[in-house]
């Protein structure tokens, strides 16, 4: 298969490395000359600079993988779909963390596009092609959000895309875009914001730089994801704003309630811990 | 040195194993016969059951290490200090996560006690002597809260206790009990409760048990500490209630504020992420 990965950050570059191993013909684009050289040295010579890219390059490509932030994905799809030949021949997938916005955009503006929304749950706090790993998708969950459509071709494309993700080691799960985005607020997007608020608050208790750090494993783990890319998360959060706002308000209310219960002296933290463990086990499937 | 570790859970048993390696004479008490056998098999034959323990056993011991929850520490100190000989000869330390309550108790009821409050930042979500590791305290921070006292002997005891912790690999830091407890709310106690609330909320989005888990690394890390012992945390939180309540209210308010900013559409998550990273670096000393 001939694949073009437009935007080779952590996920795009990791996917390209794995596809190359599997014998596919892989090309792609990156933002900087440094990234281009780095990926060339890792066995991906067909990488060009984003500035040199034109959608015409995609003619003859079977699959376009968008490795861009969501706000860059939308114009990238628009540009590709402006070329009649590509509307017919090119299957397009994205890897964004939210699905409603991009699926809506395609349904509204490119109803004939062979687009399938996908979301590999493989993010890390490390970024860029330097952190790429051909095994990144091994056993990771990839959500696939099929378009609401009566097109047989799109059903076949969806099946092909699911098989594609399984071929690089992932487990796939089809889900509606709305359900997906709501779930993500509860297991990922909200958590990133909470980690940031908690980390920012902790600055008040940092203490003197001359003393040992008060951070133990719990602090390190709970605030690790606050080190993610703010620009990427700005995009993610704004494209899942409604669910994230709902989650934040729920956390605010539960946090306040717990404070009141603790103040009253009638706290039962034991049941909070056991309820939390039960819910976590359900989410983790353990 | 002759050491008795009263309460050999994760921390107590880990410390006992290390002290044995260093050539000290180590005895201690555990709650169950299973734990007693386990520790015997790991080279600690002098372990008795808590039910067989009497404070008279401590006569001739140089250092009593309390490995109990804070609510059990207070009566344990009372019992030991009821024996005049021990008031003279026995240095007592605890390992509780809060320091104000226990230091206040000793200052009020046992002003002559040779007690030094200590808090090794070495907790884990695993519990019990089965998880014990002689290297648990390697490079961990141990807070030491000296009593407010004009006793030369207590000053010497404090220095001895600091040296004791450094001998098992820890870095020590003296701090006032109030400062300690406030700091802990911001880097540990509040975080444990937030992790529980977030994990409990996530149950709403767990999805079907037949589908792959929606949990990625961020979820696993952020909710890991929700798996800690609820009983232990009930104790910790209630003994640091004022600071924890303050922290929870602050998080509630910041979470609500962020929700409002996101709703208004004028969100700047980028600066939230950069402020969080800066604060985290200060806390981590990186």
C-alpha cells in the first residue's frame, strides 16, 4: 500500500516507521529540516518539508494519514478534496483526540470523501519525531468513528481502516463520534486540565530550591501529563469544549462537596477510595 | 543499635530489612501470623504479633520506630511513655504523613518524651510487608519536624534521627510541622483525593466490558494513587483536614473558573500548560 503521512510528530513518525517495517511504500511531510534529516536517518527517505507539500503529490497514494492537530486537519482535508481525482481514489484518516468536529466538517463539506475518523490512544508527554517508536501502537486502543452514511464504499473503507490499525498492533473499537468525545472528557481531556491546575497550585508549596523536593511518586505521576504540549491541548480541548466544560463543572462540584463533608467531620474517605477503585477497574477492564 | 519497629507494613518492614543489612539488632510487631512468617523468611526472626506486644518489651531498646497509622500512633506513644524507664532511655520516631497532630499530642501529654516526628516520602499504592524493599528509602526525602523545645537532649536526638535516616539512604529536611502539613496538602494529600474523585467520575464513561479499555497512560498514571488504602488515607486526611479542605476548595474554584473561561471561548490553555510546567519544575527541583 502507498501511504502518505502528513504531519510526522510522535504518532505520525511512529506509524511511518512501523509501516516501513511492514513493507509499505511510505512518504510524508514534516515541519522542519531537522525532523526531515532525523527521519531520513531512521530509514524514511521519502519525507518532504510541509512547505514543499502540495495536494497533487497525493495522486497515486492509497491512504492519507493526517498526523496534524485538528485545526490543521480541516484545511488539509479541504485541500485534498479540492482535487476531483483524490475524492475518488484516496482514503483519508486522521489521528485526532476528538472526533465530532472533524466528522461533522467532512459530512458537511465533503460528503463524498472516503474519510474515516480514527483516534489511537497512544499519546505521550514526549513530542516530535525524535520520540518516535515503531512499537507505539502495540496493544493500544484505536477508536474508529464511521461516518453516518449509506455508502457501501465507506463501509468497506471503514473495514479496511480497522484492519490497517490492527496490522500495526492496535486493538480497534468502533464508536459514535459523540460517545467517543464524551468518553475522552472522562478518561483523558478533563484529566489533562486537572493535572495542570493541580501542578500550577503546587507552586505555592514548592519550598526553597535548596531543600530536597517534596515530590514523591504520587506527585510525579499525577502531574506528568501537565508537561504535554499546550498548543496541541488548546486544540483538543476547544474541539471537545462542551464535554470538557461539563466534566470540569462536575469535578468542581464533587471537590467542593468533599470539602464540605470533610469540614463537617462526618467524612467517609474509605468508601470514596473503594468506589474509585471499582470505577477504575471497570475503565481499565481489570 | 537496638531498634523496634512497631507496625511493619510497607515502610516498617522495608526499614527493618535495611537496618538488618546494616547490622542493627531489629525486632518488631505485625498484625497477622502470615506477615510474621513472611518476615521471618526474609531474615527477620525477632518479629512478634501485635497482640503479644507489651511496652515493657521496649526496655533496653534504643529506638522505637512507629510504623502505624496516625490514630494508632497516639495510644502507642501513650503506652510507651507510661513506663518511666522508657521516658528516659527510648528515642521514638513515627513515619506518619502528617506531623502537626502527633507533635501537638506529644508536646501536650509527654513533654519529656524523646520524640522526633519524621515523614519518609516513600509511600506506594502497594501495601503490607509483602511489598517491602530494603532500598525503599534510597534517595527519598524524609521530613523531620523537631519539637518546639529548649531541651539540649532533644536537639541531640533530632540530629541522631536525621543521621539515622541518612544511614538508610534518605535525604533529610527539617521543617516545622505546620509548614510540613500545608506542603503535603499541595503535593500529596489533596492529590490522592482528586485522583479518587476523578477515578470515581470515570465510571460513567467506562463503556461496555466487551470493548477495549479507553484508558491510556494518562488515565493509568493519574488514577493510580486512587488504589491506595482507604483506611490509611481516612486517617491521613482527617489529621490534615484544615489544609486538605483549603486545597479542595481552591481546586474546586480553579476548576470552575477554567470551565467558565472555556465556555466564554476566550480560553488560553497554552499559558495554563506553561504555568503548570514551571510550577512542577520548581516542586521537582528540575
